[in-house]
C-alpha cells in the first residue's frame, strides 16, 4: 500500500501575513497588489477556490475605523486643534491603514478558506 507524503501544516496567520501559498507556505499568493495568482509557483495549488469577497473590507473598516475615531477623539479632547488639523492627520492615516491591511487580511481569509475547505453553499439536489 502506497502512502502519500505528509504535507506540512502552514498556519493561516503566517500564510496571510506573508501573502504566501496556504498549502506550501512558500509560493506567492498574489500576482499584483490584490490580484490572486492562478496557481502557486512552488507547489502548483490551483487558487480557483480563492474568493474572499467583501470579508477583508469589512474587517478593515471596523479596525481602521476604531483606531482613527479613537485617536481623533483623544486628540480633540486633549489638544482641541482646528478642523484642518484633523483632516491633515486622519485622512492619510485612514488611507494608509486601509491599504496596508487589505492585502494581509485578504491573504489570511483565503488561507482560512483553504484550511477549512470552505466553498460556495449549494442547495441539496442542485
């Protein structure tokens, strides 16, 4: 009886933070900023299953929104600066947080999809 070699387990968090393949942990997941590659350039895993949808954006809106609003409220209470200072501080921070977190969150959700073999829901008999 022939046994398959045991595949090492890659942490979804590690794969997400490094934007690497969820199976081997070495290949690139993305071919562009957010464009998922067709397959892994190391182990050949087909990334056709990868559909994170709006999940990363929802988490980022919650996290970045909490950070920016808490910081803006703290600055307002402590320093009471004019409104242009708030705009100069919080608009760039919001953009940087959103863009900086988007790729790792998308990669993490794709890695979790792979780990838990999540797929599109289907009705029985169809």
